[in-house]
C-alpha cells in the first residue's frame, strides 16, 4: 500500500522522491542517503532540506509557478532564492549550479529579472509543530534542543540577540576549554590553587560560625551565670587549686615537661574525648613562657608508641603545632590539651607554678588576653594560643600572635 518495493528499487539506483505525502520513515531514509552521497538525484518539493545540510551541487527548477492552495502563481524572488540557494553548501562548497527548465510560457527576461532581483526581504517560513517538539524531546536533551531552536533563522529574526548570545557562549566555552588546558602544570595548576583558597575561606567561615555560636550561647546562659563565674574566678585566682581531681600520671613539676604519653589514653578517657579520626582535622599553635623563657612543647604528646595509641589531641613535632584529629566534629579546649599531655593546668596553676603575690598565670589568644576561665579557651583552627607565667615585666614583648600554618604536614 505504501509502494515500498518501487521506492526501495529507485533508491538502490540512486533516485528518490521527497514530499509531504510520504511517511516520515521514507523521508528520513531519503535524507540520510542524500546526506551520505548515496542518492544522485532527488525529485522534491520546496520543503526538502529546510535547515538540513544536504550535499546538493545543482538545483533544477522544473517550472517557475506553484499552486498556492487557491491558484497557480509565479515564484517570488524570495522563494526563487530559497530554492536555488540550496545549490552548494554555505561555507563548504565554492560553487553551485541553479538550472531553470525552458518553458514557452515564461520569457527569458522574466527569469533573468527573477534571478537578479535583490529588493525583497527574506522571511522564515519555519513554524514549530507538535511533531517537531516530540522529535526534539525524543532525540536530544533539553539544553541541546533549545540550542538547536535558537540557531534557526526564524528565531534569529524574532530575537537576534539570542543568536548572538548563543554564538558568544560557544566562543566562551571554547576559550574556557583552551585556558583550562593551558592552566595545567606538573608543578601545580590553577585548580589546585583554587582548592587551597577555597579551603582557607572555608576555615575562616568555620571560625566565624564558631564565634557566633559562642556569642549566642553566652546570651542563652545569661548574665547571672557570667557574673557568678567572674566572682568565682577572681576570688580563686590567687589560691592554689586543690579542688580539681588529678588525672592519671599528671605532672605537677617544674618545666620542662616531657611528652608524658604512657597514660595519655587513660587521661583522654577520663576527659571524655572522642577517638582519633578523620571527621575533623584542624590545627592550633600553643606556646608556653615561664618567667619570660619559652618552654618546649614536646613531640608525640598524646601518642604512645609502646601501646600503639594516638589521641584526638596530639603533636607530631616540637614546633607547638597541636593537631585536632577527631572521629566527631566538636570543640576542643586548652584544658583538654594539657589534660592529654598530663601537665596540671587550672585557673591558677601550671605544673608546679601557681599564682602568688608577684606571679600570675595568663593566656592570650591571637595576641589578646583571655579574661574568662583559662581551661575553657577554645582550640580554634589556626589560632595562636600563648600561656605565660611570671611577673608582668616577664611577659614576652610582643605577645606572639602569628604562626606559619602553611608548613603543616598532615
């Protein structure tokens, strides 16, 4: 009923027809064969290859009239240009041939006038249909389908800016791909630098967020508790602290102190610290001055090689860099650091050194003195914490407030 045998036989000989009366699979097969150069001649209506890149070198126009639906009329200059413009592909073929068959009813000067006329304006006859929309949805992803429609001549006439923007996007994407390739280097590329900057910004954001949480908590606790804590602090700062329960293996001797790691696991358990892990990984710098002399922070605080244990608060070297590597995200304090180390640290004592009439225990964070409970000072990421004991004249000048965290070796 569809005439498949006759259609396929002609197609095998390199001949085909293309018109609106054919079923879509036949038309698609003709277009595919034509595009591959397998069809030598196609007898078609004026709708063939509308928007399709067909390798036609010659166009033969049988007659210069067509049926408009009401009567036969001569082709307009625009219709003639549209038909003959398919002879040769724009930007690919240098030359194309347009042939008009002789007719005794059309004088030559009329054909010449039609071919040479340039006083008309081109108007796209493209109209989206439901069938076109269904095919676009079936064959392409939504962004690519929008892109194809935006490149049509009809869309160009309706909104020329969209076409310019589409072309600009393509150029920018090509430029981005080229610059991305140029940014790669065996010594480190732009992407790695961007990640480092992003990590630094994220650390700053986290510090700000923690500070904001602490401020909110202070409001929730209330002024009454703050006043009570202040009274307790100032009435007990010059007395030896004997109320704190000593941790296992806690040192109350004079500096310097060793890593004291033998009972670090028991002390971490008594303090309720989480296990060491990778959920949280931050760093702080801790420095200790006794009577103006800087005391060493030993290697392997919180690390017991004999028992094969490592605590969530520990050191890897003697630079004062404290590693906070925890299986859960939480706040760690200066009191917990000294607790893991096993060196007595109270609001008035450090090891064997306690407040008296001439000497005082003080803590500074990023150069600013702490006036709250010294044990509760937060070990925030990339903060510099200085613990001093002695007279006011023995304070380091200036108070250290910076540390080269770029040298961190995770």
